[in-house]
C-alpha cells in the first residue's frame, strides 16, 4: 500500500502552521508563519482574518512541498485552532466585515457586567458550562453586530456568516461550500447548550443574535467536505476539527477520566477528562466538551490562563531584554532564584480561577539589586504559579488524586520551567517525545475518520515519554513562594475597574 500522510492545520494566536504526520505519528515536515497582532485600543486585540487564511494557505503548500510529497499523498486534513476568536463575513463575497476579535480581547467587559447584573450568569453557566466573560465569542459577536455599519441588518437578511477560526478555515478551504464547526469550538462560544447539544435559542434572543449566522455543529471526527478544486493539485478530505486545547488533550492520549494535560502556548490551558458526564465546577473552572467521535461525547473541566508564553514575547518585544524567545531560559538561569521578584502577567485580566477582567499586570519585590535575570525568572515562574492556581481548583472540583501532569506546547521545552512546575505543584511533570500534541490531536481525529488509524488503541500505542520531572524543592520554600505569589495576585486584582465578585 502506498505510504500516505495526514496534514494538520494548526492555526494559533500568533502564527499559522501546517504539519505533515506519518502513520507512526512522527513529524515529517513543519511550516510556520507569524502574522500581525493589532491592538487598536488598550485591552483590544484583533487579527486580519484574510491574513490568517493567506498565511495558513501558504504554510500548507510549503509543508507538503518540504515533505517531498504531493496533495494526492495526503489522506485527510485535520484542523486545530485558537478558540473563541470571532469572525463575521459576507456569505456572497467571502470578505470579513471587520477584523477578527481575538479571544484575549476585553472590549465587552462592560456588556458582560450588565448581563451579570441582570442575574444571567448562573443560567448561562448551567446551559453552556461557561461563565459570562469577554473571553468567549458571544459578546464579541454582539459587539460586531452593534458596531459595524449595516451588520445587524445584513445578518437579519441572512447575508452574513459567523464562525470561529475553524469555521473560517473550512469555508475558505472548501471555497465557500461548507459552513460548519465542531462541538469543541461551538461549546466555547457561550451560545451552545452542552447538555442539549444545540445552539441555545434563549441566549441568542438575549444577545439579539440571528440563528441564520451560525454554522452547523458536527462531531470532531468526520468528513466535512473537500478542499476546493483550485487550492491544491488534488482534493483532500477535511476530516477532523478540534479546538486547540481539546485537540491537545486528545493528542496527549488523555482518553480516560481523571487524565489531564497542560498546554503552554500564548496562554496556558489545563484540561481534565471527566468522561461521559459534564462536571459542574465550584471553583470557577469551565465545563466543556472534550470531543465527539461518532455518537460518543466526552466532557472535560478546563482552566484557562490568558498569558503564558505571551509573557516571554512581552520580554522580547515590549521590554527588549531578550532578542529571541529561546534566550529566556538562559537569562532566567543567570540567577539562582527570583530574588524576591514576582510578576503577575495580567495584561488582559486574569482567567481561571480568578476571572477578573479588571486585573492588570504588575511586578513586585523589586530592589536596587534586581536584574533582568530576576525579571526573566519571575516571568517564567508566573506561568508555573498560574498553572498551580488552576490545578488546585481542579483537584477541589474533581476530587481526583492527580498522579501526573502531561505537558506540551512551546514552553514545555524549557527544562528550568518544567522543573519549577514540578516543584511548585508537587506532582511529576511528564513531557512526551512529540510536543506537537495540538496538531497531532487534530491529525488523529482526521485520521480516525478516514480509517488512516484503526482505533484509539492503535494511536495510544504511539505515545512516548521524553522526560519526567520529579518534585525536588523543599516544602518550606514551596510554601513561601506560594504565599508570596498569592499576595502578588491579590494586589493585581481590580486595577482598572471594580474587583471581580468572588
């Protein structure tokens, strides 16, 4: 039988990537291009949806070429994407009516406060598993309808289409033939009822969102359509979709209840498999859908950290203390500890378990002896501390003993950070051999749909450990660091407005 491959389209917050995987789950080729971040006002973050598409289309072609294969050698395409980012486009022309509003954007904080003041938070949480927050797509979409000239009228006439990034990519790949999303992305919009598995008409009515805007919701592993005739030399089935964090959970083979992973990307996202029943959180975590394969739906608890790897980008682009992201570990290692410096990277508010959209970043504990190394170390440690906050909430909600944390994403290659993470959590950190688990999860979902892999057992046999980091720090020092971190977080809260209610 001819050797065939899976192409994973990995559309992230700061770059578009495409990765070719072979049947063993090994990476054959990777192509990546960064794209522009737009910050028109404080707290606002936007992307050009056309640039998202053009960069993704170019890296797809490059990855296929670099692998030394042709489109006919690709068995299927799997898509994984930054979630919650909201795109509204014209169905006839395919043109976006506005820049995409990114998941990090906080422009709808006041609207969310109004909805909470109306007593809607508990009901929205009961239906969607999510709390009312600017993070999710629903209020971003309402903002677009309210602020783009003529958008609400055109939407009422059925002339506009809404989608998260997966929907936009499928639309472009199929040249406008298919308007779909999958359950993992739909459940992040704050418009999808995760119990009844449908768009929630009552929430749509509250926000004034016409249902004609919305994509059809499908499973995470099925053939949705084929690439258009003029895109690639041969049509390729598009057969898997997973929002980036759910795709990473699947790529890490956390397929049994109680297994969890943390992805260190622009943000950091911890996800715990809770099996076939949604688990309500008492500690401000999100109840979400992990994936749907066939008729089988798997649920998860998730803690979302808004700024993880982005704090390293800030050191590079904002402060200029490093020239490349890779330099941060060396700079941090130039000091034996943080020198009493703590950095809370609440640049766009705080996510789980605090959910304070008015929090802002701060650095505390500076002295005349503080160095760039101390700040770099504090920045890296902030990623681990935020992960600690989420894991403690997850332990309390699930009542599950956490045996290990599987890690992936760009910052997982940083040994200093991973060792500190093990120390501060007190559990082993397990890093897999293939760190491209988000893209790998999308590839697995697509491959299962077309029979490239027989079943999940075959896939699970491919997962291999690169390194395990064991806790080694003295308990007294861990206690001191945790206490100082919590005090620093407390001082960052409510900086740009009223503190979030507890």
